[in-house]
């Protein structure tokens, strides 16, 4: 059932088997498995994050390689609804560990917001991350191209960048060290832009020179192009540099603030889990981009299946086998 401000009272006293925070690829997959295991679940999703932004899902078996993320989400939501899962559009502000249950406090509605609390035995954190973009004065100029031929994920879009003139938009010296030499697997025609945000050390400058990669430290004024196709950048000094594609590598924001009062093992902003997705808390699972692993749709969907299966095993064991009663 789709929960709304009007009908959510009906669910106030329910203790769900699991609340899934985030309704992207991972959360929807988990929800479908949970419902098919005849567990009760609620997916709470604020909407519009990475799966929605993804213009083309290039590498998911069985789907055409130009499938937009929003198509995947729509199908997933319909599938989840068809197995009677509860879904709520809202922003999870806080999860409180009450011992036997978790209390999940949600903000519903941008205007005249209400703040209901829902309860569950298990939490699946599936709220993902979001990529930091080049901080220009006019962010609309960045949104025009980001996710089209101005990419944010080398694993997803390296193939699309093959042998093209590529701008690499770095957030730190570490991002150059970690990414640029790997990016050269796909294309060696790399121009690195620091946007004047940080200094590049002499040894790294030399290494870049040796590989023929260019370094531009003047800040960027704007991206050039039209119809979502970026063709270059204009720097603040008026210089224009032509490009065919780009990769932004400026770090991410992790959607995990609602867990701030629960101590969990992390690596960077990512949650550490075992192979079934369990975090260092026995009843909190983390799946998809928010956990340490490969940030891909196919992995998020697989993670959802594993976490739901582990939760089912535990609840099933607790309840014991059913008797045939006349
Ligand atoms: P998400 O899809 O990000 O879903 C998380 C959901 O949680 C979002 O809807 C978000 O709004 C919600 N949320 C966050 N915080 C809260 C909160 N506090 N309360 C309630 N809800 C919350 N992967 C591929 O496999 N192939 C590709 O070709 C590909 N291309 C990509 C292109 C782009 C431009 C981008 C940005 C990503 C691409 N990816 C691709 C990566 C892919 O999008 C992610 O790996 C995938 O979406 C991860 O799924 P997820 O469920 O973990 O997170
Ligand atoms: P497979 O799909 O089995 O592929 C292995 C391939 O290797 C086969 O084509 C085989 O012929 C080939 N092969 C084997 N040995 C050799 C050799 N020596 N040389 C060359 N080739 C070889 N899973 C779900 O997620 N959801 C479902 O609803 C679902 N329903 C199912 C219903 C049925 C009837 C069955 C049988 C399975 C179902 N599964 C379902 C499970 C799913 O089919 C498997 O998990 C999945 O196919 C595993 O993929 P795989 O690539 O590991 O193996």
C-alpha cells in the first residue's frame, strides 16, 4: 500500500519485520524479496537520487543498455506494490535503537510536514550516496551535462569514454592519484582540471607530464555545449578547451546521517558489512552504494536479495515451523 499523510495512521501501531530506508535499486530489490518471504516491510524513500539520475543503465543483464534509471525504479515500485509492500515518500531523519525494535522518525511532506515514527525489528539501510559535482557559480550549467557525457562513475561509463578527449575534474590530489592512471585504461587523452581547489605536488606533476596528461589549474567558468552534450570548458580567464567527454571525481555525500547515534563500523563514509549485508549491529543491514563494495545496480539488487534472505532465516528460526492445524 502507498502510505500518505492521510492513511499512515493505520500503520502507527504496526511493528514491521523490516524497514528499508531508500527505494533505489537495492531497497526495492530487498523489499520484493522480503514480501515474497511473507515478511512485512516498509520502504521509505525521499526520491531522486542516483538510480533516478542515471540516464542510461549500461550493463544490467537482460535490460537494453539505454534503459533509464527511472524506468528501472518504476518497474521495481510496481513489482513491490504487486506483492503488497508498504511504500512511503519521506525523509528518514533518525533511527533510534530501542532494544527489541527500532524507531524510525520520518519527515513527510515538504510543506506542512508531519513527523511520524514507524517501528521495525530490522533496518536495511539502502539510502546510497550522491556524487559531489564541480562547484560552479551557476550549478544549472553543471546539471545540464552531469550524468550525460559528463560522467561520475568510471566503472559505469569508462566504455563510453574510450579513446575520447576526456576532462578529469578532480577534488583532491588523492583523486588524481587514485583515478587518472586507471582512467587511462579507457582513454589516455586526459586533461585534468583542479578548478584551483588544491595544489598538486611536484612528483605528481612530473608523473602526469611523463604520461602526457595535461594539467589545468585555472578555475572553470562554465561548461560549453548544448542539449546535454558537453563539448568543452571555458576558464575564468576566457580560454576555451575542447573536450568530448568528462569524468567528475570530487568525492560523495553519504546518506547515513539518520544512523549517527548508533555506533557502526565504517570505512570512509561506507558501512562495513559481512557477506549477507549485516553491519556491526546484528539487526542493521546495509546494501548498495552505502556499503563497502562496488557501486553498481546489479550489486545493489543482489545485496537486497542477500539481506532479505538473512533476515528471513532469523525470523523464521525464532518463530519455528508451523503446525498443520485443522
Ligand atoms: P540509490 O539508487 O541512490 O537509492 C537510494 C535511495 O535512498 C534514493 O532514492 C534516495 O533518495 C533515498 N534516500 C537517501 N537518504 C534517504 C533518507 N534519509 N530517507 C529516505 N530516503 C533516502 N550503475 C550501473 O550499474 N550501471 C550504470 O550504467 C550506472 N550509471 C550511472 C550513472 C550515473 C549518472 C550515476 C549517478 C550512477 C550510475 N550508476 C550505474 C550507479 C548506480 O546508480 C548506483 O550504483 C545504484 O543506484 C545504487 O543503488 P542504491 O539502491 O544503493 O542507491
Ligand atoms: P546457470 O544459469 O545454470 O548457467 C550455467 C551454464 O553453464 C548452463 O548453460 C550450463 O549448461 C553450462 N555448463 C555447465 N557445465 C558446463 C561445461 N562443463 N561446459 C560448458 N558449459 C557448461 N532464480 C531466481 O533468482 N529467481 C527465480 O525465480 C528462479 N527460479 C528458478 C526456477 C527454476 C525451475 C530453476 C531451475 C532455477 C530458478 N532460479 C531462480 C535459480 C536460477 O536459475 C539460478 O540461480 C541461475 O540460473 C544461476 O546462474 P548461473 O549462471 O550460476 O548458472
